């Protein structure tokens, strides 16, 4: 029976690439995002190119109750879950000037929704015997950047949550890794001032995940920072 990976934010950017990577390695997939049309298109492409089983859950992760119910139902239908990748996220500029609405949205998307998915999937992951949660945070979760304090607050929270969760879930056979990339070449990086060749490729993220999952059962990577070369005068925003 094929292993199953659930990827949030799978319709675009980092999540889209991570889904492709898992499909290429023989995983069956559960793809989660708001845009049902884009998810369905992506799922069909992955089925055609990799022969994998792909199901979609079109739901707003910020609707905590609806997303919990929809994901639980799909996991129950599949009968197993081996990997959870929390890739969905949002970014807004601002530190002292960030609006309360933007700050609340970032905390809900980047922290609360991640916790909701981790809590929703934990029991199914524990049954796998060798499961992994990957949370996509940002370099802003471990370093200060003047222009993005609100976003950094959400990613600092995610780093702290993920590292604590790693210690809580390890006895249940679930490893947790939080990835903290610098600027990644996606639409979220608009305004970074960097050219595509100066940013981290989305394939670098999927390769990092492949590396983490390839380690022995005794090895634990709870935090992995992926930097990019500094460019003078750029407004670095993080992933």
C-alpha cells in the first residue's frame, strides 16, 4: 500500500512543487487549498504524469471547523496518513505599521491553521509507525527584518510551536521538522527586489524535505534554515 502525504497550499508556489516531488517518489496525495479548480487541475496532472492516486480537499484553512472536518473525512476514507506538510501561508508587509486585520490574518493562517491541521492529523500519523510533519516557516522566524515584523511574529510563533511539537510527538513515532527558507521564488516574493536566480528555487524546498525524510530513524532535524546569498539593497521578505 502506497504511503500517503497531505500537502496544504498545494495549488501554487511551494506547496505545488512539494506535491509534485511526493508524487514523483510514489506517494499517494491529499491536496488541500481554497481554489478547487486549481487543485483539480493539479491533481489531474499528477495522476497523468506519475500514476499516483490524488484526492483534493477544497477548503479555507482559516475556517478551522470546516477544514478539520473535511480533512478528517478524507483521511478516514484513505485509511492512512504518513506525512503532513503545512505549506499554506500568507504574507503582508509591516512592523509597527502592520494593521490589526493583517496581523490577525497572518496569525490565523500561519499559526492557528497549522496547529489545527497538526491536531487533526496526529492520530492518523501515529498509526503510520514512521510519520513526519513538515511545517514551512521562514528565515524571518529566526532572524529580524525591519519591514516584516508582523509576518516575523507569526513565523517565530510557528518555529516555537513546531519545535515544541517535535518533542511532544516523538514518543508517538511522529517526527516534526520546521523549515525556515529565505526568499523563495514564488508570487509571495513580489516586492523582494530579487531576480529569480537570486532566490531559493521551490525545488530546493522539496529536496530539503527529501533529505529530511531520508534520514535514519535515529536522526531528528527539528529546525532547518535555508539561506540565500545576500544582495545589497534588497528588501528581503522571507518565504
